[in-house]
């Protein structure tokens, strides 16, 4: 084997290559005064012999294998969760969405649907950049897991919920704004319910005690982890009455790191089977007994002509088919369940049940 290039020879080689590149078109392999590969022998470097038969030397470049599936990989955003773990997290929060939607519907007395749209792994910076400003952002902890997570509720959903809780029709503000002090208190009660269902949804994996730490409106004031830190982002879509909006749950990797071995479909289902105890039917019954039902009293009915309907105005009197002494039908949902008499209790109109309808009538 020939001698290695010393430092002087390397410097000489680099300087001559630099001179050639500035000369406009000189080739390393050229003759004349140009520095070529043949001159490496003068520097004490043994060159390999050319292949016999006049063929070209084998190229050191290995041709690409077109049969292999090559995908780009971002080393700056290395994946920290397996597909199995992502799927388990999705199942956990599908349970959360179902529980939260049923309780919220009973509270605001409106049809409410919440579903998981996707679960993805992104950086915290990417998540924050998608949050509107202002928004309804809650920061909460989940001991014994370390750190804080974020639940973002869009104003398109948050304001209709608060409006219904205050007795309104579920309208949202036309202009984006921050919450008032009263609205903060109302929203905190809603969030405490949500955190309770997060605890229940995670019970098959780990026993946590979520706690609301802070309610914020500006996303850029919320920095629970560095911008480049990876998080699991659970995207949810909520329908409250006729309003639709998004909810985002961001859980940093550092919080989930200790429970990652438990985040598997097999582990989740095996734990679920163990949790189906004799007390489960009682818990289901207890939840059913807390379900709100619609209770309606019909004062009377009548038919009028279209002409009379078009001429109706303030102060007009409409006679119905009920007499003052008649018992009024009381509906549970769309079925007549009781009969009763109207009256007043304090400053409110009331109804006193007088009988139970045995054969439930449907209207």
C-alpha cells in the first residue's frame, strides 16, 4: 500500500484545485499544466490500476433499489409513540368524549355530541400556533404524572354552553373576546366536570387526579413545555345544539413517559375486563338515575284558521279546549305520564300531579 498524503501534500492539492476552479473549465483529469489525477503519483500516492480490457473503473456509488419503499424521516421530530399507543390514547379519549357529552347535554338541556376526530403526534409549537386568540384554554395537572396538560375549547362552543347555562338560547358572541369574571366561574365548573371524566377515562390505565391549575385566553401565555417538545394532540369536534366547534387536548410526552408501557390495546382491554366488577351495574344505574328528562305540561290545544293566524297580534285571546277545572296532561319526553292541576308556588307557575297514567299515551 502506498504512503499516506502528508499535510503539505494535501494543502498543495487543495490549492491547485482552487486555482483550476477559478480558471474556468480546467479538468482534474486533463493534461498540460492542469493538475490531474496522474499528478497524484508525483505526490507519493499509488493509484489503482485501470481494469483490463479498457473498461472503466467501478463507480463507488451504489445504485438505488427501486423496489424498496423509502420514506423521509425528520430527525428533529423523532416519533416517540407507537401506533398501538396512539390507538390506545384515542380509545381512552373516545370514552371521555362520550361521558362528557352526556353530562353536558343534561346540564344545558340541548343535544350535545363530542367525538374524537384524530390523535396525532406534533410539537407543542405547532399546537399553539393553531389555537385562536382569544380562546378558552385550561391548564391542568394529572398527578401522579408530572407536568401539565392543556385543554383548549373554542369560543364557538364555549360561549353557547355558558349562554345556555345562564338560561339563554345558546348564542355565541359575534366578536372574539376574553371571558368576564362571571364567565370564568361558570367555565371552571364545566371544566371540573370535564376533568372528572378524564380521570374516569384513564382509570383503566392509571389512577390520576386531574386538577385545574389555570384558565387562560391568550395561547402565547401558555408554555407548559418547550416549543420543540413532542406532545400527543387529541382533536375533538363538539356539537352543542346547532353550534359546532373544536376541542383540543394536548398532553406532553414527558407526562406520558412513565405510563407508555401501559398504553397498549392488550393492556387496556385486560384492565377493562378486570374492572367489570359486581358494582358495575350499580354504577350504571346510579348514572342513569342522574340523567335529566324533559318534563312538559300542556295547558291546552285548539285549531284556528290560517286567516286568524295571520291576523294574530299582541293582546289577542285564544280559547283552548281545556277548562279551568280540567286536569292537564304532563309529558315525560313525548309521552303522557301524569295528570295534574296548575297553580302558583311563590312567584313561579307550578303543576300538582293528581294521577299517574297507567297506559302511557304517546303524542
